[in-house]
């Protein structure tokens, strides 16, 4: 997609991330993606605590759709990517992938809504994504 940039964050699979067979427990992919999104925002200078405290806004997951393609294992070095698919006034849709040595293990389409911290009503996204990265 023209104008998009992919952000990637490294994650190591620890014992606590796996089930009894040494395979990453499915719900932990959501945790890996959450960590990558937090670091993606930090990359743009957005501190989530300050955003809530000073601006009175926060991001909430509106929807998450994941496809599990291959398992990750104890000790694997993963890369978790974040890519903007669509930006609307109060929401953003992201594509996220978890890869290991270039092989895609899990893909996700995550929609985040920006809301006022107290009322939980939608509010405009802060201008943290450079112009041209919004697609569609």
C-alpha cells in the first residue's frame, strides 16, 4: 500500500507464554500484539499514561480478528508488526503479524477506537501518525 510504513517489535517466547507442550498459548498472541502497538505509539512520541492523564483520552480495542497459521515455540525470537490499514476520525484499523525467521505465524486485523477516558465516548484521534500513512 502506498504511503504505509510497517513497524516491527521483537518479542522472545518465554516459558510463561507457552502451554504444557511448549507451544505459545493462543491468547498470548494478543498480548504480543498489544506490546507491539504500545511500542508503535511510543515510536510516535505517544505515552499512553500521559494521553489519559493530560488529554483525557485512551485507545480501546473495538475488534480483533486473528488467524493462527503456525505455532511459535519456547525460546523463539518473534517479530510483531503493526501496519495502518485505515484511519478514520475516531478509529484506526491495523494489520498485525507475528513472524519467526520470516515465516508468518499469526495475522491479526485490529480496530482501535479513541475514546474519552471518563465517558468512554468516541473522540478524535490525536495527530500522532504522520500524514500519508493513513490509507483507504
